[in-house]
DNA sequence: TACGTATTATTCGCATACATACTATCCGCT
DNA sequence: AGCGGATAGTATGTATGCGAATAATACGTA
């Protein structure tokens, strides 16, 4: 529980600052790692979508949005770029004429191993000098924050 | 240290996903809290700048950028909006004709107490059910991530 | 079957962030 | 004094994300 009486003296004592800054820096780092790995056009933001499709190829946009935790309006632009960069194809879904059927291209599928390796490498660098035990606690804290927000926004259990 | 042999099965086992998602959700939550507190036009992104100015009013843009960890080009737009919304004034600095002197308005100064209270309230909600001990560990992990990135980007010690 | 509602995706406007290129100014050194 | 490099800030283009409004389609129910 956050202690009401804790005074924030410096910026880096504020959890909100820490999470925001870490997020931006981790993204920038990942971007550089990708750039140096010879994968043309792969961006950190593509990862959540690729991840969903690697698990199960061929999904509707709305499914990807829910899986990635992004708004549908955000997915539109994201998929525009992913299509432009050759990672996915977007076709009208056969059963539902409202829906779009998103599928991996060969490039999108083939990039899996390298992307995972790059992610691993990046995480190794980012977590340098931090005991694994603390990394796992931090992950648990973040998961709880996420579920705390979902719980109070009137969302059902994130399905 | 991040274990190389750890396989990421689900998205929420990936620290990068957790930090990004938490960052977005925390920002959205803070935004809602501000909106409900009757402070006209206060946004989460303004906080870092206000924080720096609350500590010491009257700074150059470049100082604010360094303090906040943002690029100068980002500060330009941010200060445009903060000026527009009445939190700061931007005047040419007297000693250095290249520089801009950023100062709090009455509104910018007066919003301090409410903003801190709202931040406190938001953090209480976000950290619901998490032991303080774990929050502090998570904060330490994030600080270390941040310094790890700064350390390898060729930046000096964040001055 | 037809109507009303829900769902799916897109468009638009805005905010936030970066990199790059540019202008203006300052400062050290000759 | 003046030249060259460093510094401060802005402009521009792109990426990423949200919310509100819109269009098209699907579906339950009368």
C-alpha cells in the first residue's frame, strides 16, 4: 500500500516518473537493438501484435486490440505501418464483412527467432546488476498495478 | 540479472510489455483524477516540468529538459501547451539571448498542493494491495534500469 | 421480416515523444 | 576584433496513443 505520509522529495522518488521514464528508455533501447540486428523496419510497437499472431495466426483486429491492450483506433494506424513494412496482411474477413482478417507474412513469421533473441539481449542489458528475485517482484508489482486499473475502470476481467 | 534461458510464454511475462502498459494506464488514471479535481487543463505530462519549477522557479528550457529527461525538441511543444493553459510564462532570458526563462504563473504555483494530493490519491489506488516493501523494490529496479540505459548510451552521469 | 442495438473498423483531431536540420547567440582563443 | 566551435531553442516530419464521431454490418427480438 502506498503510504499517504510519504513526501516525494526528488523526481526519482515518484513511481509514476520512474515507470514513464523507464518505459521510454526501454523502448528506445529496444529500437536501437532492432536497428542493429538487420531486421528491416521492425519497431518495438509491432511486438505486441506480432506476439499475438505468433501465438495464433489469423485474427480479427478487435482481438488483437484486446490482446495488446490498445484501442481499436490505435490498431488501425499500427496495422497500417505493419502492413506497409511487410509484417502482416490485412484482408476482409470471410464470415464477417465488418471484420478484418490479419495474417502474418513470411517476413512476419520469420522474424520471430531474431526478435526474441534481440528482446533477450536487450533485457539482459536493461536488468544488468539487478537480482532476479527483485526483477520478479517488480514484474508482480506492475501486473498488480495493471489489474488494479482494469478493476476500477469498469472493465470486466480483461477478456 | 535477466536469465537467458527464461522463455516468455505469455505477454504479461515480458517486462517490457509490463512497463509500457503500466505507464500508459498510470497516465490515463492520473489524467482522470486531474479531470475530476477541478484543475483546469492540468495534464500528467506537465508534472515533470512543474516539479522542476516548484523546486526552483525560473529556469532555462535546457535545464528543464535535462531535469525531466526529455529532448529539447519535446520541451518546445510541451511548454507551448503549458503556456497556453496558463501554468508558465516564457520570456527571453536577460543574460543569454539564446535562452528562454520559464517561470510559474500564479496558477502554476497554486496548483501544487492539489496536484500532490491527486498524485497521492492516484498512487494509493494504483498500489492497492501491494506491500510497501515490494513497491520500494520495484522502484529500485526501475531506477537501476534507467541508470543502466544512461550508462551505455554514452551519456555522462545525468547532469 | 423489420427494427433497434451492438459490434467492427476507420477517420479525425489532439497530445506526447523523438531525430534531424536549422537559426541565433555565446565563448574561447588567436 | 574576429573566427570557429559549442550551446539554446525552434521547426518539421514521423511514430505512437487516446477519444469522439462515423459507416457498415451483424444479430436479437417483436
